[in-house]
C-alpha cells in the first residue's frame, strides 16, 4: 500500500555519477575518503561508463586530473587534455551515454584556485576566457552538456557566446548557479587533487547564509542563457532547492557532494546507521525538495537497489 500511494519516487535515470579521470593505463585508485569511488585512467573510465549505461543511470559528469598544472590552467582547454580524450574514448566505446563535463580550472591551476590570479585574487574577466575555451573544447570532443562550476560573474554568457559562434548552439549549459562555500567539499578535493594552495574560495562561492542571493544568482544565470541550474551542496540547502523549483520553470539539479556521501558511509561503516536506508532516504529528500536531476556518488548502488 505504501508503494501504491508513494508521492516521491526515485529511478536511476534521475542520477548522474561524478567520475574522476587521471593519466595512465590500468589505473583504478580508490579515493580514501570516498569508499567505492576511484580515480580512473581512460581505459578504466570507459569500463565504468559501460556499467553506468547498463544500470540505466542518467549520465556521468567528468572531472579531470591533468598530467601537469600551471598558472594558466592550460590543461583545461587543451583539445588533447585529459577530459577531452576521455570524452572521445567514451563516445567511441559506450553508445547512448549522456556525458556532462564540469567546466572549471581548480584541477588545472598550480595554485588550486578557479581562475587567473591577479594581485593575490582571482581575476573574473580573464577567467571567463578560459571557461569559454574549455567549454568549446569539450563540445568539440563530444560532450552533451557543459556545466560551469567556477562561480565567476558572467560565465554563462561568455560560454553561450563562444558555443554559438562555433556552431554548438544545441549544446546546453547546466550552470552551478547556487554553489556555496561549503565545508562539505573536503573529500572531493582529495579526489580531484584541487585544494587551494593559499586562501580559500569564499570570494567567489556563496555565503551559506544567503538564500535570497542564491535566487538572484540563479535568475542571472538563466538570463545569460543557462538551460538548467544546479544547487550545490544538496541536503544542507533543501529549502533553496524547493524555492528554486517554485520560482523557476527549468530543469533543476542538485549535487549530493562528497562530504554528504562520506558522512553516510562513515556512519554506516561504524554500524551507526543502515547504509542502504540512509542512501535512499537522503536521495528521496533531494528529489522531494524539487530536484529532477541528482548528481550523486551513490548513483550505482542506488540504481542497483532500485532495480
């Protein structure tokens, strides 16, 4: 009877699995703080994507770990960069899988910040040029959706302009529109090897206390040409997912980030909570709040649980 009258339902096609692609061959290196998640070389990434496709999961989002880093984040927009090569390999071997790419610079800069450093701070306008070039290179490689996560002002407009000018008008933009300066990103920075070498990212990520500002940021990204928007993290910001769902008639994604995943896994491994129930309850809360797309490290076990 509960199943018959259930108001919120989960299904694998709602999920997007974040994947970390690294140099080398035969590499499947488990991330210590994120059990069951790995840094993968391209050959192993292709195998992982084949499994994702077989489970009916909605797609993957790719994060790159380049062979080398520099102050200009040149690996991010190199047409032969790690993510660009990964996209082409997936396209060749795994048919019908949706590929989203994270568009940012923190994995590619020697200092770990999301843009060009000028006078000790990130220079917004120079960074826009990098983001536009990276998005174009991802689209050329075969990405279905580009997802800028940097939180620079004007990035959606710059990316849309660059894509359209080069014949990629149909490539959508999923904007990390409300991305907060959160403590819950910690395990990700181990996974992506992207911790800042100085300072933090609070000058361009949002204050967790500011809900009205989040709505303004979402509205601005939509005005600039975003096709979909994202709230990140998910569970600490369920109220903002709901408010966005009520205000904006566009697809809404939420990112159940590494810290959310790792807390559940740690508690489950200590026997404090049931892992499967906590996984499903947390994902249900995100969808119930209004997200139609959930980026989650639980995508594979949740898809298997849901059958």
